[in-house]
């Protein structure tokens, strides 16, 4: 007994090959013992049906019971049994306290509780990290009482985009039931923390990809912690740990740039989310004015012009990671994109337009592609049944100038539309 509180743990196991349903578990507590709390541990298989229990074959459940023995007489209590009952298709073996000392307790006024302290803390293995890596948390539960603790529930939630990588591991001084990990949330029951011990376990975190630099803060909670001073149960909250996260550089540049073949160069401008060293490369036969600058120019080679396109790749290298993007430069005939007045086969109306416009071609349209003024493709569609008259909805796109590229039997044709 600790002060006037007595804790018992009842383990009920179905050792048959038949699932048991509607099992009742009755603890035969001595006179004067008042039940103040009960914690059910399903051990990943049993179910609490509000008064009865379903226990599949080869499954055990645990009940942690806390009694207040303040009204009990001073005496030696060594005959506390547990009665099991249920459907008649099972054999139930009761616990007979008279033949064992496991549940024996002496109530004589002696305070057999050197400490009532239970502490919950955690630490992290590093103070700073690159994203797309892993960090390790170590959780500690200090049980200074001379009795074990059963049925505590551990919960922790990580901020996005982090996720829990693995189930808890490296347990010391405790046992853990099956853990439930879904993305950034983890929950499991700690079957038992041994008396007078510092119990520990570990959890790994996958940092994943961060859009920008930030801080990973983490705090965990323990529920169903026995409150031996006030009776009942309480919740403990751990300290908060922090890890500075450096994000990998994000590269922002159009996927496609369209130029006409009357020019010999193309201007390249990339935006980086964080500081990084830049490196431009190409599969073409042209050259860069400066292949290490965020803003540079590419001079087309002879074969680039012949191929009418060239692929360029930009790498962004930081202290953490290397990321990159590919850019396709299309080299088209001069005047391929004509003014509205020069386009004979393509009509767009109204133009300018507010939300939608209608297209008329002399040939059925097989597909279209809409590009903004920077050459970015913002919409495209292919038709299984070609049409020469269609309405295109641009209500979800910002105002501006757009180039529309059509493919039909007549070949590639262009039009220019203005959304306001």
C-alpha cells in the first residue's frame, strides 16, 4: 500500500482456440477497499464492451485497479480473488488469492511509499538538421514510487511536414503494447513501468521536405497517470524540444520558354527559396554567359537552331541538399505568334474577355495549350472527338495576356487573348 492507495493489475488470457465474447471480470476486493480508478489495456487484441470484454483466442487483456483502503481495518489481506464468467462454451479459471502471495498486502498504518513522484521528459539527439533527414527522440518516465505503473497512454503530434518513421524501440524498464502511428500522430499504451526506475524508449522522426527554414518543436503527453496524492488519474506533459531545420533550396523557373529563331540568346532568371550555389548545364551546343549566376544568358548553338529546341538544367546546391529543375526552350519561326489581326484561320471572341472565350477554326481542333506571357503552360487539353468550335473557361486564371497554341490537321496555329 502507498499511503491509503492500493494498486492491483489483473491479467486475463484466453488460452483456448475459440474467441471469447461477453467475459466478465470481477475483482473480489476486501471490505473497506473503495475502487477509485480503473485502466483497461487491450494489448492490441481485446475489446472493452462496457462491463464485459471480448477476448480473441491467444489474447490477453490487463486491468489496472486503484483502491482507497482508508476505511479498511488494519490487517493482513492475503485472500483477494478474481471471478471470471461468461458464455457457457468456455471454461473459466478464477484467480484464487489464498494459494498465492502475489496480491497480499498489509494495512497497519505504515506509509510504505518513499516517493509519489512520476516525471515525464524527453530529449532530441541534435539541435539542428537539414530537411529530408531524421531525428531521434528519447522519452523518459521516472517512477520513484515503489509500485509499478500500468496502463498509461502516450500521445504525441508532430508539425507538418514531419512524420513518425518507426514504432517505438529500445525500451528499457517498461513494456509497450502495439503502437498506432498515422502520419504525424502516434498513440500507444504503456503496459507497465517498473517500480523505482527510469524507463526509456526511442522514436524516430522523418523530417521530409520543408518549403522554408523553420523549427521543429515537439511536446508529448502521458494520460492515465495515477495521482497517488489526490486519487484518480492525471495527465503529464513533457518538456518541449526544438530542432532548427534548414530547408533544401526550392527552384522557381518556367518549365518552358518560347523564343523565335531570329534571336541568338535567351535570358534565364531563376528564383531560389534560400541561399544556394547555382550551376547551369545543357544538352545543347550553346554556351552560358555565366553558368554560376542566378541570372544569365544562353547563346544558342548551331545545332540548337536546327533542333528547334534545347534542354537546360539548373542545379541549386546548399549546405544541406541539391535540387534542380529542367527547362525546355522552344525555338520557333519568326512571326509564328502573330497579332490577332494577322491570324486568318483562328478567331477568338470576345477579345479581350472576362471569363470565357470562343474559338473558331476552319479545321477541327485536336488539342490546345494556353501559355502565359512568361511561357508557362497554364492549361492544356486533348480531344478524342475533334471540334472546330469550342468555348474555353479562364475564370480561375489571373488577368493578363495569354498565347493559345492549337493543333489541327492544318498544323499548329496561334492566337493571342487578353483577360481583364
